[in-house]
C-alpha cells in the first residue's frame, strides 16, 4: 500500500474539529446554566428560552444553509460559519443581559448547523471511496469528544468567578484550528474556485470521474422522477425521520433514572449517565469508523436499528414490572447542577420535556439537553408557579418484585440502555449523514442535505414535545414499546429502500440510483 496523500490528515482534522465544535457548543450550556441562573436571576421559562435559542438558530440554518452551500461552496460555507460562531462566542462571553445571551446562542446554533452540513459534504467530496466512510464518521467522533471536553472544562471552571464566560469563549478554539486547516486544503466541488485538478491529490482516480458540464438541478427536482431524485429524497427523509422517531432523544432522558434505580445514588447516577454512556458512545463510534468501509453503510444501519428495537423494547418490558420514577423538577433542583446526560449522535438540540432531553446531529448523534425539566403537561408548562407533577406511571399498577428479581430487572434495563446507545452510535448516528452526503448529485447536494436536515430538527422537536402527552396517554412502558415498533418499521425501510454505497465513487453512486429508477420504470412498462 502506498503512503496516504499528505493532505489527508488535514482533511481528517476538518471533520474532527467540526464535530468537536458541534459537540462542545451543544453540551457547554450544562455547566453554564447554573451560574447564569444565579447571575441573571433566570426563571425556568427564561432558561428554557436560552437553551432553545440554539435550536432556533440551527433550524434557520437548515432552511437557508443549503442554498448558501450550493451558491458559495462548501469551503466558504464552513469558513463563514466559523466567523458567525466567533461572533456568537463574543456575544456570549461579553453578554450583560438575557437578550445578548439569546443572540449569542442563536448565532452559535446557526453556525454549528451550517458547518455540520457543509463539513460532511466537503469531506465526502474531497476524499476517495476507500476513505470516505472513515473521514465523514470522524465528525461523529468529534461530537463525542466535544461533549466530553465541555464536561471537563465546565468542571474546571465551575469555581472560577464568571467562569461561564470562559466556557462559551473556548468554543472558538477548535473553530479557529479548523479554519487554518481549510486554508491549506483545496476547494470542494461546489466552490466557485474549484478546478478539476484540485481534487486529484486526495481522490486519485475518482477525480477523473467528476468532470464539468454536469446537469443543473432546481430545488423542485428533489420531488421529481428525474434521475430518480424522488427516490433519493425518500431515502434521505426516511433515514432522518426514523433516526428521531425511534425515540432516541426521550429514551436517553431516562438514563440517569435507570442508573439511580440500580443503586447509584445522589449525583453519581448522573455522572455515570454522562461519563459511562459517553465512553460507550466513543467505543461504538470508533467501531463504526472501522467497519463502515468494510461491512458497509447498509449493514451497520440494519444491525443498529435491529439492536435499537430489541433494547428499547427491553426497557419498556422491564418498566412494566419495575416502575421508574421521574427526576426532580426545575422548581426543585436546577438541571444545571447535574452533569449533562449523553445521548446518541448526532448531534441535535431538542425541545423541552419532563426530563433532560437529548439532541441529535447531524449529527447526527447528541447530548441530553440541559433544559430545565418541565413538571406539567406542555399546555400548562408556562406557569412558573406550577407544582411538580406526580411521579410518572409506567402503566397499570404492578406488585413490587422481590429484591433479587428487581435487581436483575434493573440491571437488565441498564444493559439495554447501553446497547441502545451503542446501536445508535454505530448505526443511525454516523451513517445517516454519511449516506446523505453521498446519494445526491453535487449540483444540488447542499440544498438536499439541508432539506433533510430541517426535517431532522423538526422531528427532533416533535418527539421531545410529544413525550409528556404520549406518557400521559399510554404510559411509559407502552411509549418505549411504541419506539421499539417504530425501530422495526425503520428496519424494514432500510432493507427495502437504502442501497449499499461502500467502495463506490460519488459518480458510481449517482449511476446506481439512476439505474434503480430505470429498473423500476422498465419493470412498470413491461408489466403493462
């Protein structure tokens, strides 16, 4: 085997540092929220608004970011997002009011969402088929590293006066390092300065397949039969929707409760839910990086989705026999006093729930949101004087299990939680965004990626906001079982609609989708 191209490490650093920035920005609020509450006297509603402002900025980026990426290029979009991130970090670091905090968090949300889309596309276009899976998956690994790094810095700065200003400011460091790497790397396919020769050092022979003169696409072509664009959009939307509808944000909100139930008392349950699940996620993500270009994208998605269905159903069945309590309310104990729970991928901030909710990414992959826990049904949650809601019931009352059987069931739930995190982290977490970066033609790849990303954020928010309603209607156990059924449906979707793309150039993947359209059309003509 020959030596790797000299620019390949820089390409890897762009992916890793982009994910690190994403993960850090998502998780840093966990340590900053308590001192912010003390310094600014924030109410529960104001804390929710501050945390949710990141989501608003990210949603905006998913709506307009695709046009920016296709119009100005992938590299310029990443550099521009880093400028916005620096401005947001400056606003947060110097903030003297809630308005400036919200503005800074919104800018940070816009920046990390735009950067996430552009990074995955840029890296997938820049490297060859043998390295693409690992390079894009590095973004997911970076998210996990960023989350854990934010925990470390939050802990180190907890006793520093106005330490939250430093917490927000450090987010600029990986963004600056990423910008330096980008200045050395060539332009991507979508950049105005792109030349055919730019990609040869990284892509080798694949660069010869990406000639100029490609057909132009409009946004509406995503829903038309042309070049099987409708089929590609079905694959993209299906993956991002099932990634969220399997309940990953809400299932992980019970991580701390399960750790507490098996005997880890006090703050240790939340610490283990953060660090323990974080370690599991890192191991699973590294496993995905090693297998994605060997076993393939489709195999990882199928295996991950199957394990998610089994594990979340297991948690639901256990909770029938061993009811689990909900955590404390925002009015009782601020969620910011506990370490942030780690979810699966991806990386995306969520809406509000009765428990610390996770985020997904593009990530992708996702830390439990430090949003103060709502204690009432969403329709009444606006009342800051509302009393905490009673313990959430998991279903019909069940007699308490004997001590040995109860302990076994609780440890079973813990194992199921670990399996769920692992399954998401080597399946939906990294592979969804890898597939999205591969299946669309270069001319519309940015808009298509952003369109699917917007549905990911919207589904993420819907799943979070519907959690209390769902539990109130069918109970916690049936809610988890419903998520398990959704994962089974997702398994069927992947088996039927998602093709294997490992080892193929982007041009070959494009031809594969065109052949799939031709095959279905020809079969229809033959049938008539």
